[in-house]
């Protein structure tokens, strides 16, 4: 069941212009594909996007929309807990 407070709901207005969210989504996607295919190059590329997302996110903490920050934080936490 979906609700307006669902943090995994796609919100078009939140995605536009958010480079940290874009890098976080790319990192999560690459992590998934790298695990399924056992591709080390994708795993390394995932780390590049994860680092970019973390760096840009830390810069944006004081000046960005809270919903975009929450979306990015959920993805970054998911990346951290799913690293094996």
C-alpha cells in the first residue's frame, strides 16, 4: 500500500537538479548489477558514484530541500547496509 509519506515514492520535483540524488541512484543501481553479474569494474564504478553522492550530499545538508535529502539519505544508508 502506498501513502504520501512513502520515502521511496518518485517525486519529479525532487529529482530535478539534484546531483547527489542522481549519484546515489546510480551507485545503488550499479551495486545491484555488480552483485548479480560479479563484475568488479561495476563495483568500482559504484564506489565512484557513492563517493560523489556522499560528498555532494554533505555540501547540500544546509541548503537543500528536506525531501531530497531524505531520499538521498535512504539510498546511502541502503548502500552501506547492503555492502558485503
